[in-house]
């Protein structure tokens, strides 16, 4: 068993109104050092696979087919690691 962490974000060319609203709120709270905010989604997948490579491929396929909108979003399979199973 493996655990994969995936991040899905809007492409840089796509407007992010939620990120803009968050940045504006931070600015009004005095957090003026933060110049921009981009929002996204984080998925943690538990994958039944025989190898790390197979788990990474399964996570990538999940992103390509469902988790990320290929027209508007980019994704990154950030990490894949084996789970220690407790007996």
C-alpha cells in the first residue's frame, strides 16, 4: 500500500477569484507582505500497488481522468511513499 499526495491548481492563465478575495482579506488584516494567493485542492490517495512507480502512475491517471480539469488545472503528484501496515 502506498500513500500519494496530489496538488491540483488553476493554471497561471486562469483567473482565481477565490485567491484574489483571500489576498484582499489578508491585506485588510494587515498582512501586506502577501502579494498574491492562488487556491487549489489537495488529495491524499491510498493506493494498492506493488511498487512506488505503479502507485505514482495510478495517482497520475486519477488526476488525468477525474481529479484535475485538463483545460483549466495543473496537477502535481507531490509524494508517494509506502505505508507501514500494523498487524
